[in-house]
C-alpha cells in the first residue's frame, strides 16, 4: 500500500493491474490468551499499514481503559471486537481480519485457544490453508499446542507455522528456540504436515514479523510475513475429478434449463460427459453459461450454470460427476465429528446432515471412539459433549454422494443441524463409506414412480393415521380406503395389527422394537408410493421422531399426517380388544398411554376429534383434505 | 471488462454468487435490502450475475428514511426502471409527519424511528425469512465476527453469543417461523475490493461518490452537505462551495463529506489507498459512544 502514495496518476493504472493479479491466502492463528495471538494480528495489520488514524486514536483511548501493555498502544485491542470480550480481555469467537501486501491478499481467522473453544477453532480452520500456531517461548510446547496441531490436522490444513512468540522474554536465546522446535517436530511428525516452519518472533516489538530481527542473528529463515507471502498452498482440487453440486435449477423460460452451482473440484467443458452421482443418469454438457458469456472451461470455486444436451432429472442436491470417476454414493458412512452444542450428541437420535447442497436426515448409529484432543487417546463413549471429537458411524435417510475429506475438502465435509432448534450442532469430515457401496451404483430404472402413477392416473401419497389404541384410526382408514376405491383410486392399507402378524411378527413392544416396527412400515409405504399407490397407514406410531422419519422417506408433498385425537378416557371406555384392561392388570407391558408415552403431533396435516360425530364424517373430512391439497380431483 | 479468472476478485465474486444461490434455493421468501450505496449496488450487480439469465428470484427493498440525498432517490428510480426488478420502498410516514429529523432528535433516536423500526416492521409484515445486506467484515470491529448467515430472533434481534458456527461453504439456512437470517454475501470483501470491482465491472454508482462542487457547512469537524431546504443552519453557518465527495452514503445530515479532487473511479481508488482515515469515520452514527455499532446491531440495525 505504501507504494500507492508515490504513484503518479499514470502509473497508477499499472499498479491497479498488478493489484488484481495478487494471489490469496487464508490462514488461521491458534494460541491461547497469553500467547499474544491478537497482538500478532494487530502487529501484522499495523505493519502492513492497514490501521487507519481514527482506529489508532480509538485504540490509544481504549488502551488506557482495558489495555494490558501499560502506556504502549495495545495492538490486541484492534482485533478483540465485541464489548464482552474487551472487558474480559479474551477473544471468544472467530474474527476475520483482512490485510494485503504487495504480493498477496490475506484473510486471517483469529480464533480462541482454550479447550472450550475447540468449535471456534474448527470453524476458523475449515476455510484456512495454513495455520500459525503460537506458543510462548517461556513455556514451550503445552498441552494446548498439541490440541491445536491435532485440530489443524483433522480439519485438513497441510501447512503449519510454529511462531515461537515472546522470544524477547527469553533473551533471544537460540538454544531455547531450537529445543522448542525439536520438541514440536517430534510430536507433530505423525500429522505429516506438508510444510512446517518455526520462526522466533516478538509480536509486541515486531521481531521477525515483518522485518528480520537484529536480535536473532542466529535465525536465517524467513520472517513470518515473508513466509506467508511466499508459501505455495495451491490445492490439488483442479486435478481431481469433476464435482458439481447443483444449487439451483435455473429456468427463466421453457427454452432454458440450466443447473447453477459452484465447481467443487475438477473442471467442466462443453462436450464433457457427466452423470448424476445418485441416479446414474447420463448427459453431455452443452454449455457452461455465465452472465459474462459462455466459458470454454470452468474450474474449482467458479460459480457457473451448466446446460445439458438432453432432459434428465436433476435437482438441487444432485452432484454432476464424470462417468468414469464417480464419488461414493451411500447411506452409511464413517466420519470424524466435532460436537459444537451444549446438548450432547446421542447415538440413535436423528439430526439433519447438510453435505454440499444436500440436506438429509442422519442418525449416529455408533460412536466408535471419542478422541481426547489433548492426548489423542481413543476413549469409549456413549455420547459426545461440547467441543469433543469422535469417530462415528452415521446412517442417512437416503443416499448421498461424497468423497473422503482427505481427498476432497469440498465434498467430504458436512454439518449436523438440530431438528428442533435448527442450530448447527456438529461438523463432520467423512472418512469412508461403510458399505463400500461404490460399485453398486443405483440402477437408473426406465420405469419410475411418475410412469407408474401416470398409468393409474393418480398422485401417489402416504396417509399416515396416528393415535392411541382404540382411537378409531383403523375404522376411519378403512372408510377412507373404501371411498377412494369407489372413485377408482389404487390404494393399499397397512394396518398395525395385520402387519405385526406377518412382516413384523418378530418384533415386540420395547421402544427399540417399536422404532424398527415403524421403520419397516415406513419403508414399505415408500415402496407402495414408488409403485404409484395411495397408501393408508394405520399405526399407533407414538414417537414424533419416527413419524418424522416416515415423512422424510418420501417427497414433502407425498405425506399427510392424520392425527386421530381421541382422549385416553374415551379409548379406555371403548377398549374394543380389551387391551387397556390387560395393561392395567400389568399383563401387557409398554402399552401406549398406560406405561409407554404417546407424543401427539405438533403440526399434523389433519386433526380429527372422534368424540364429535360419526366415523363416516371423519372419513369424509380426510377425503376433503386430499381434494383441497390437490391429491385427488 | 469483467474480472479475470484466477484473481482474488473473481474468488470473491464466485463466493458471493454461491451464497446468493444458497439463499434463493433454501429460503421461502428472501429480500435484498438495497440502500443505494456502493456496496448494495455491487450486491445488486452480483444478484444479476448469480441468477442469469433468470431475474433475481426475490424483490429488493429500500428503507427510505426521507432524509437521504436527493441524488440517491433519482439514481434508484432510474436503475430499477432500467432493470425491471421488483422494488419495495418503505417509509415511516407517521415519523415523517411527526417531523422526526436528525437535527432535533439526535442521530440515535432518529435512526431508530426512521430506519431500524420501519425495517423491522417491514420484514415482519412481508414475512421475509432472509434479508441480504451489504455488510463487510472489514468495516468495523463488531462486524469482524459476523457470520455470512447471521441469525435473527423473531423480534429481529442479534445475539452475538448465540450465532451458529459456520464451516467450509456450508450455510445453515433453517429457521423457525418468524425467525430470519441476515445474509452478508460481501463479508470477505474489503473497501478496496469493492472499488476495484466497481471499476473493472464498470458498475454505475450514485454520482455523490465522485468529487464535485457542493454546498457544505462544517459541523463538529464534519463537512455536511446542504442537500435541501430542510437543513437548518446555525446563525454562524454559511454554506460554502467545496469540491467534495462521499465515501459512504446515507442520510445527508449524518453523512460527512471529504474534500477531494477525485472525479474518476481510478482517482477515487488512488485517493482511498492513500487515505489515512477509515470509511466509517464519515458516519456520525458510529462514534456516538464506544461499541455503538454493536448496540445498534443488537437492536436490529444492519
């Protein structure tokens, strides 16, 4: 920037030209409060002259109030943003800082170092190509240094700088620096970082940050800034096979149908054959379209719109890939998960998983082991707390395409979202597909749901009746089926009792068996929908999460939850099968409403109060809903 | 000439387009908050690119405080007439009738009544679940930690302690009814990036950014332009014609001008790079009190 001041207006054009062609580096700084991390970033901003006069004046004022450097300006105050942090004197979130030199533009993620902020470090590291690990020369390698190195490695950063700070406080002692460097190299060898550069610095006084220090004549390596400017971190994403996650179907008119997205890896050119990773449908790229004109080729991180030579089924969440280099497509995978929420992660609880542009339901089926972030020990675990890391098996509600994180950071990363609070609760890195489903690519069937439904002249849906035993579910479902049948609709009724005599005869009534009972019925209902049928399911199905799972198996407009809401007293009074009496006598265990809970729907598509009017009227209400929702005419 | 492949600016452009497409795909009812300033004009330009050849699949909304520079309204109307995009203009007519103004009521109260409250009211009334804003992380300290998808409660509040972790390029766009997300596609841009981009992409911006002779008075060390007859002059004040330009735009009584000779984009960028004061200093609103931007954000200001 300083050079700009000397430029004449004429030379300035050339200067701008060179500005545009600067390379770019994103890095993260890790270290704890006392290691001087914020001071180091403040120093970099100060030395690259990115601190404006009014900001300096504000810091000088604040230094007197909060500063920890006596009468000197406290550069850390430049980067510790939020009021709460300034008061407590610690950085509690990820801050992004920008600076530029003659050669490069930089984005720095400044992250806190305490163990309780592991999630913030993972956040900052996820978009960084290099990590600067700060340590205090007086203290040497600490437990937290190991934690930082582990997390940096876990998040796939291949380039590390070990900044041995406060070298002034150990009298610029070479032996001290060499010992720390050797220590670090020994334990970090396992991480196989591509580059590892140790630099003795003083963030407070500037030694070896921008200018080589007079105080360390024994150090002949680069200064921190010179290293950051010079290092090559070019990822190999361009050389990898094409991965194009479709974000948005671009359809301005009938003549244009494009698939908008960002190239995750590889390249795409007109004429390239591609397949949809999940369905196996094949097509040839006809255009790579942008606002600025068509492109001959698009590469990693470029946002484009791809057009294909034929109409195939492609929607958001699909990934376009080369036919000969397909990613794994599976619903079972093993991954490292960093947990980011106060509420613990539980095996068996469903979460949402977003990978690329695809969101599916995911259940942690098994926590293989938790990893102690300080010692790297593998520990047994049933659940995972905030800031803990584990290796898990995950089961998904449908197939997704991915690559191992190690091979592709763009298509191997996912986040976990809590279904109730919508908070981002976890971050994951895929290790491998569990069933090695690689070679069993989904057969693209020519006859599909649409074809089958079209023959029957109807829209296939699931009508899911839930309610207590004796609530009248089956009675109403029967009447609805009769009415639909009379109108020439193709239907099938799955009834709880009947299914338990056949398909599910091996299942009992424990919570686990109830979940499996519903899972099988849900999958069966899905097959019927695929066959083009209107499926009526009449099951107590007491748990919200399983009804949700059933809903998630089909398209969102194919599922209708009908809550047959009959008070338990009325059900007891009816007790058509004498079951309540048995349960009361203790002859039936885990009976819903007696010693097992029923979770009523929070947003059913239809709620029926059976205490009001005859069953025929209620059946009519269900049919009316199907009309109103456009399922039948 | 558009930005070249492989450059820093192209990466920023691609990232912003990616973010906008995620929002269009995942939200029910997004809106782009258009302030007429250079950052939001860049955002509008990016929205054209992101969805081309389709029109951006969301409306644009301008909160008209009634005290903005006249040239801004003219620019806005011309631009939207040319593009044919949907524009919603929100004005607090009650506040205007009651004569709420930045001179008599102080910048805090005025901004709240004429900008923050109408914005929140409009977001609720239209049921927008995502709103694009032009905020950048390099602008101010409290923004350095802002997410690209910034979660807002049903009352549009921002709780800095309750923001979602944001990893890789995977954004969590799930909200419950009434809650919303403010989206900042320009998060990783710096002021210099914005100017370079405007120059390379040849983006039309409000003429007030270019230096010209304008009538100004000096108040508390800030040059305020006398944009219309509503400006009440102190007895000792006489408007002087000075060659000035504006680094940010907003309500004219709250927006300081800088003396400048820069009347081309290149000159502006050159001047900016030599500048020793940061962009927001021209905004009276920021230095009312320490941490003031953070407070405003919590209340729902952008």
